C-alpha cells in the first residue's frame, strides 16, 4: 500500500498526543477530548474521519465507512468506522477489538475472508452501512494539531 507509512505516522501522532500531550486536546474544547479520551476505544469515527482528510490531501481516494450492527456473528462490535483507501480497507482503531486482531493498524482487501468486509456485508443487509466523505467533523483545530505532530515524526 502506497501510503502505509503516512497512515502509521498519523496514528503514532494521534497516540502520542492522547498519551503524552492530552492537555493540548483538552484545551481545544468541544468534543475532541471526549472523542479521543479512550483512543482507540470508541474513537473510530473521529480518528478515521481525520485520517481520511489527511490521506485525501496526499492524493488518495478515500471513503469513510460506518455501521451499527447487533449480530451474533459480531457480538463484540456494536458499531464501528474505518476507511476505504484506494480500494483497500484501513482501520487505525482495530486493536480495540482484541477478539478480531491485535494489530494497531489493520489493512485488508475487500474479500469475504476478512472480518471488516464481513462486518460491512452484514451491516449492509441490516441497513446500517454508510459511506461518506471524511471531514473535519468540526475539529479542524484537532486536525491541525495532529498534522503538526505528524510533521515532527
């Protein structure tokens, strides 16, 4: 994958800010800290959306995917969000689902053997699957903070 290094840098910058400079996120006000306080747990939509904006700026084709699902097949995942980047699924919060993966970053092809694809297919049947353009989600200051940290890595 062409921008895998950039994805790692973005996630590392975000992780660093949450772990060691959380006061900077807290000082931004709004929902930034609420959305990232337990990163990667419960931070999939916000972090994926911001990463999506970053990757679009690098020239990637990006879709933000979200779904809610109450399924026996995925009892550990009630809702989730991730990206489709140049036709490949990218998830920087997948490690919150230890039953699925221990990877900090999951990159998967869109095929039925992969859990993100299976989750997407089941949520499409359930009517909760959604694709959209990633955006700042009213967090441009947070985005700028993360990107400034990426540039230092």
